[in-house]
C-alpha cells in the first residue's frame, strides 16, 4: 500500500535503453552523459567494465548524424521493381545509420561474419582510429611532450582497441534494428571472442546472452612435423557463433541432428522433473510425488500407463516394445513403475522411443564453418557454409515476412541460404545484405576471373544461386523471389546550401536554381526521401504520369486498404492541375521540387490544394 518507486522505474528504463551504462546495478553517469551528448565527454575510469582507448569516441561516432544517401543501381539489380531483397554497397557503419529509423525494430535476425582481427583482414579504418603515437598518448604511455612513460613499446592494446571500436559502433546501431523477439548471431574465432562477449554484454545486456555455438573448422596445417620437439599450441579445430537476444521474448526453434550409428533400442527414464507445479503432482501407479512434478498431464499419463499394461498383457511374449511401438504407428507413449523404486519419483518411468536424430545442443561440430564443396562456380576464399547459415536461420525461428540482415555479407552466403530455405520450407523470408565495395587482390583467382570487387562476386553469386534454385524448384514453388535491389552508399543528393542556408549570402543563393546536386536523378531523390520518411527501400514503387504528363512515384503501403504512403513528383515542371490530381489520392506524404513549381502562384496554392483534398497529408517541398 504505497506509491510506485519512481527511482527504480527510471533506473529500469535506463537499463533497458542503455544497458552499457549499468555496472553492478548502478548507473555509470559518465557513459550516460556520453550517450546523450553530441560532444566528447571526459569521465572517471574506475568501473567494472571493458574499456579501451577510443570507446567514448566510438559512442560519439555511432550517435552522430551523417548527410548521405543510398542511390539505386537498376542495371546491377535483378527484378528491381518486384523484389523485396536488398543489396547495399558501402561502409556498413554509414549504411546502418541510414537504415536506423526506417528499420527500427523491424529486423528479426542479424547474422554477421566480421573480420576476425587476425592481422590481415581488418580493413574498416574508421575516422577516429589513432596512429601509434596518438594511441600511446591516450593510453598514458607517452606524456604531452612525447616522452615514453613505459619501458617497452606496446602495440597489442591499440591492435584490439581499433577492432573493438569498429565492432562496438556497428553492434550498437544494429541492436536498435532488431524486433523485440529478434536476435543477433555473430561468427568469431578465439582471437577476439573474449572481447566480443564483453562488448555484447555491454550493448545487449549480459542476461540476453543465449549461447556460444561450436562449429567445426577445417584444419589448414598439420603440427605432425613439429610433434617430436613439442608443440607450442594445438591446431584450431572449431570456431564460434555467439547468440544474443534483444529481449526475453526471443525463443529458438528446436532443431534435430542425425545421430551417428543410431540405436533401434528405446530406453526408460524417470517420469519426474524438478519443476515446481503442484497441479502436475497426481497419483501414478500408487505414487504421488511430494514436490517437483510429473512430465505429462494426468490425462496423457493415464493413457501411457494403459498402453504399457496392454503391451505387457497381450504382446510382451510375442515382440519387443520397440516392435510393438513401430507396429502401432510409432506414436504411443508408455509409463511403468519398477517394483523396488524409491526417491522423489517412486520408481515411475516413461519410455523414450528410439530415434535416429537428437535435439541439437550448442555443439555443431557436425557442420563445417566454410563451404567445402562449391555449389556455385565463383572464386572466393573460404566462403561461409550455406548449411551453417541455413541452420542458424531455422534456429532463429523465422517466418514469412521476417527479415534477415547481414552487414558483413562477403560472398553473399546469407542470401543463398535464405533463398534455399524459402524453397525447402515454402516460406518467404527477406534479406538485406551490406558489403563494403572492397577491391580484390590483383593476384587472386577472382581477379583473374574478371571480378574487381567483393561486391561483384556477391551479386554474381546471388544471380547464379537464384537461377539454379528457380530452375530446380519452379514447378513446386512458382513465386520464388530470387531478385535483389542494389543501392549504393553516396553523399547526399542535396547541396550544402540545403543543410546550412545561413552560411550562404543572398547573392550566392541566387546562383542555386535547385537544392539538388547535378547528376542526381529523380529516382536518386526518391530513395533518399523514402529513407527520410521511414518508408522501406524495398517497397513496391509504382510509376504513374499525370494527365499533363508529369512523372510521379507512388509507394503503396501493405495495409488491406492499400493506403498510399508516399507520392513523389520530382519533375522539373509541375502545375496546379497536376498537384490537384495528386492530392486527390490523399497520400500520407507528398514531396515536390521547389524548382519544379511553374510559378509563384503554384507555390502559394499548393498548400491550399492539399488542405482542400487531403488535409492530413504531410506536404514537403525540396
């Protein structure tokens, strides 16, 4: 009989929103200030937490806005107008920022295979990364005058710090994209797994850690030649997949794996479990447990007891219980009580039927990390196993309409896995891939085959895999989405004057006929508007022309009423009649170019027109 504890409520909210700011049940106000500040905040270091040089800067960089966009590349896409899959080219940090509001809480599963920081695969040189001298100064190994304050040159700290900052920013943004029942799966080896666990605890909250899956790794070298003189270390036989949930609402789908040399024999196990449900404590064959519970309801248990009694009375002398079970349809359950039983279960047992499969644990060493046999003849070193990603997608329990995001997509194995799973389970999961347009080594097999970037390999792999899947399954699944819409990261379509008009004087402003940069198309502007308005860039786009011939773009929502979310008319000339025609559709938002208005009268009348036909439309002029 007291009022609500508002302090606890506020702390709980902060813990949910900023789990990295809670340490040992207390708020780290320095980190919270950094989360809420547009400038670098200095603070104390005495906390139980993972710290490194550049962490605060990483938080600042992750929170800072960018003036960039995603431009459509129709010629590099497949089924651009109908597909709901996206292939995004560019630095994933910037791409995640652009997707942040549009896909906020919309991604069910994220899978990434980031650089393992082995010394030769780390290419994400973010702006804040320090050179050696800068790192040494910030880590108190050099004073302000450049003098060494430690005896030996230290490089491993900076080596880890750059990688941690790179990952921290991206994971921080990625978390917000997950649905409340979503999860992230991260492939990693033992170089950085300890640090990765700590930053994931920081970002997702340690209670949301679910599992570390072990996956078999192909042994690349043998130690046998050094065995006689002793080994420094063992060959690495596996890698890891970390699983972190967004919240308690994430549940995994039970998966089964094939047993090796599976037995045809069933086995008896105790019918009692340690869970405490009083309603599940009842008499079975003369025994009622005092605590714990039985595994089945009373109705199911009574049937199972009767099943075994019938077997004993009529069939035990003729056949084994396994043969009887098979002969009756492989679905019967059996319960017995052994005569000398004692303990909490009183000797009550239920029969476990023979099975050639077992429920998967976190040991997935039956699956290879890398693809051993090429399904698609494309040169790419150590592509991730399609089987592995397919099993992870199954584990994440995705259904039709759910989205998988991979922002270190490499050879596009995730797209291949999703398309194959869609066919096998007759569902429709969508994917978003993000890949830096990294150049390929000129001495590589891929370069010799004509590929110049990893993106070229990824897109070609999707085309070939999709074609193969479609050809093999067209009759069974006719509506397979094997397409992908390519969007490329670029600077904003808007001139600087659009963002900062006060920096330009009146004379300079007269030089700008439009706030749009030269060389940018109407479709370029359309996609930037879609991102700005929170409209999915995978949305269906309808091109229509007004009676007077103006090109318009209609983005139709997924609601039953087919509400038009957005209309853009980006022609260089539009009149009042065309505006009236568009306004009658009552879109949620409508965008025009200011430079396209044919007169001052049109500019003046446009709001009045929309007030007449569609007062709820959000009207904007660029």
